[in-house]
C-alpha cells in the first residue's frame, strides 16, 4: 500500500487516506448508501487521526438521513471526516445530508472505503456490502483511483465545511431527471428547483454557476469537473472564496426578492477552519426600509465570545443585532434606509467589521470588504427603493 495525503491547501486540516494496491479502481455502488466508521493506521487521516465515515452507495430516500444520523449518534463527540463514493440518487435527500454536514462543520472527500475481510476486488460487491451492513466500525483501506461523487452526491459534498477531491477521483454533474414526485400538480417547477439549488450552493460557500453548468448536460450523461472547474466553482475549499451577489425570489407566498452573497474564509485561532458567512438583503415588511440579515459560522475561538458587528455602505454605518443565540450559528439583523443598495453601489463596496471581546484575552477585530459585483440586479427589483408594504 501507499499513502496519499488528501490535503486542504493552505491549512493544517489535512486528510491523509490510504490507497489500496489491489490494482482494481474504485467503483461506485448502485445500491442504497451504507455508512460505517472506517479505521486505518495512526495518522492516516491527519495528525492523530485514524478514522473516517465511509459513505458507499446511492442517496435512496428519507432513510439515508436516518442512517447517517444513527451513525453520528454513536460517535460520542468524535468529529470524523466523511468520504463519499456515490453515483448520486435523490437530490432532495442529498441536500438534507449536506445541511447535516454543515451543522457539524464536517470535512468531506471522495474515495472508496474497502473493508477488511472482503475478498472481492471492489467495495461495491455484495460480499463487501454484507460486511459493511453487519458492522458499525471496520478496519478499511481507502482507494481514490476511480472513486466518484456524481449528480446528487455533489450537493451533499458541498455541505461540508472543508472539501477536497483527490486528483484521481472524479466529481460529475448533470441536469436532474423528472420524477413521479416532481411531476405532480403543485410541485415546484424545474425553474424553481434550479433556483433553489443555486441558493443552496451559494449558502454553502460555493459558486452557484455550478448549477448553471449542471443543466447543460442532460442525463444520463455526466460532465466530470476538471481541476480548474473544481477550484472555479468552489467545490474545493482550498482558498478564500467570495460569490457575486445573486438575486433570488421566493417561489410562493409573498414572492419577496432577495440579494444574496456568501464569503468563505479560513478562521479559528490558527486559521485552519473554513467558515462561510451569508449576507441577505430584502425590503423590510411593513416599513420603508432595507432589511439586512447576516449569518456567520463562528470559528472555534469565536463561539460564546461577545461580538459586535457593523456594516457600512460609504458613510452609512449600521450595528447589527443578534437574533438567534444558537451556539456556533450566529444570525444578526439590522434595518437601513431604503436607498442602502444604491449607497453600496455608489461606494463601490460594503464593509463588514466584526469585533470580538473575550473575557480573559485581548480583543481583536476582522474587516471584510464585500464586492458589489452582481448587486446592480437589485435595481430591477423592489430593492431599488424599498417602500412601505
């Protein structure tokens, strides 16, 4: 065997996983997804790390969420990376799993987890699956050559806070195919699903252009992303990433228009934790003002630390108020005058300042300068001059 380090460039959060020498490339499993804790040699998945969560098979329906949650409940606080080998499946379930990964700030990669004791050439063989199903934890190798994360799997992968695709693994996208459920009267239209998925991708700190690229390849074809595309679309968290502003309209109900932006940066005391901040602007309901919502994923050294956040468009500076005191998931809001978007465009950017005041340490601050690229779309929506509603 040889060891391949699946690193997150520029960080110490390196996943070093074992590549088998059996000579057979990994193959994805067309059966329902199985999760188990794979155990390798010491330091195989980073300093002091010898375990990862294997995810082998298809996103088959609601049961896949239950199976993952059941496994996570057995970890007793262990924060393990997850490694996918999947042809895809039900996109809605992949989105649910992606949210779970983000809630737990997990890392993710692509590879085939080959359990010890299996004599077949690939983990997708039924004999290997029987071993996986019979055990929550198994000694295993991880092969990256030929391993895939296709279709729905990509959305789950994007949910991880830290993501890496080995050079010999493949990530593939295509348009979704209609199903019996999506074809029922009253179901979201194809355009609504497309826009909802773009919003999800942006909120995960990746480039929503990935969804636009996906619909260009009809199923059953698959477009395998090049290394340049993996970086361009933010599939890998190898560097800071800032999205353009994206317009989103609620598909039902009030049909409110939003302008959305995401920024992903390395945070934490040693700058090794990738965290995403989301900014949303819309017209306030019942008042002639602009509502500004700010959701930030705190670094481990920022949780439970007194924080003041201000946002500025030129000389217009507002202090945000915390609206959800959920540990590790900080949400803030403020209201600006109804010309805030126009002020931001005139200033050429928006500046967010985060100020931290820990109890027994020196205070520090962070300044985030946000581009207005794409924000001009707001001038074609009610956000141009928010009036009373």
